């Protein structure tokens, strides 16, 4: 499912957070959005997810303006995972994942065979099958994040949007989550993730979009756009870029 962002501006009152941004995300891409705090990354993701009304411009989901679609229509094609999902600590993993089926159910509709099949698939894809009966409160950070991703997958989306999915995780769990997203992308799901870790963005995503003061500063494959001058302009600090001896990908430090 293609996302087309056309002259998009987003703001809060008189403050403009995203200013006249345009780019396309093709079906099957895995894209990271990076930038300093306050650069508009999370606001942009909210705009892509139809969670914030544009002040100008539009977002097309396929060929349709996303604002013209109902919430359930959007949720059947696009799933969004915020930076710190709220609530659900007393839910078991399976109960949480079943919540992802709401967009496919009518009022008072009982669970169907399709719901059960979708939940089983989502839990397997996110590798949380063995955690099904455990509550979120008793999971590690990485396990909890995988459970929330499973809930998003139960929507059976074609596009997955995530806001800093590796925040507050240790290195091992960060890699675990990124490898899961990479596997999902290989299976055909378009993935767009706001990331604060430039090394993870370079290693796991095929395209990096950098935001600076609400505008796109650079956009392209990590090996081409992650260079010292461009990164210094975006983040306001001198950077060194090493080359991973195995992958040849950049490691900004």
C-alpha cells in the first residue's frame, strides 16, 4: 500500500511543526524517520496515521485521501503503534492481541474463525506465542513491545507505523525489535518507524528521512545520505561516520 504525502503541514495552534513536506513511500518499503527533538518526526507520523488533521496538504493511502476514510477503514489497512502505549498492564498477551481485531468487527459481533486465525498469525509473527497467558505487567520491555506489535499485526495492516519502537529498551531488545520489523517487511508489510538511534536506522532500514525544523533535510539510502556534513546540519553537532566492515553500512557516532 502506497503512502503519498503532498504538501503536508501540521501544527499546534499557531505553531507549525511540519512545514510543506512532500514524499512518497512505496508499497513494501522499510523507512526510518530521524531528527533531533522537536524536529517534527512524531507529528509527521501522526499526520500519516490520520491522528492529526493537516493545516495544509494531504496524505493519500493508495489513491484515496486518508481524511476521507473512516477510522475503521483506515485501521484495516494501516496500524500505528505510539511511543508509549498506555494501559493494558492487567491484560494477558492474547487478550491484548485480540484488541487488534476491533476494526474488523461490528457492534456486538462475536469472534469469528477469521479473528482467531488472524490473532494466531500475529502472535506467531511477533514471536509471543509462548507468552500468550502472561500479563503485560510481567513481561520484559522487549517482550511487551513485541506484544503491542502483535496487536497491531492482528489488524492485518498493509502499512505499519511506529513511533520510536526501541525507546527505553536495552541493546539486545532493540535489536530484537528491529529484526522483527525487518522480517515483517520481508513478508510484504510496509514499515515506517521514527527512530532516535542512527546506527539502528542505518542498519535495518533501506531509506532514511531526516527532519529538521519541520522540513525534510535529506532522504535516501543510508549509505548515500548519512554523511558527516549532512548529519551535522540536521543534529547541530559534529559527527564521525564509520563503515561497518561486514555490511558496508554507515555507523554515525
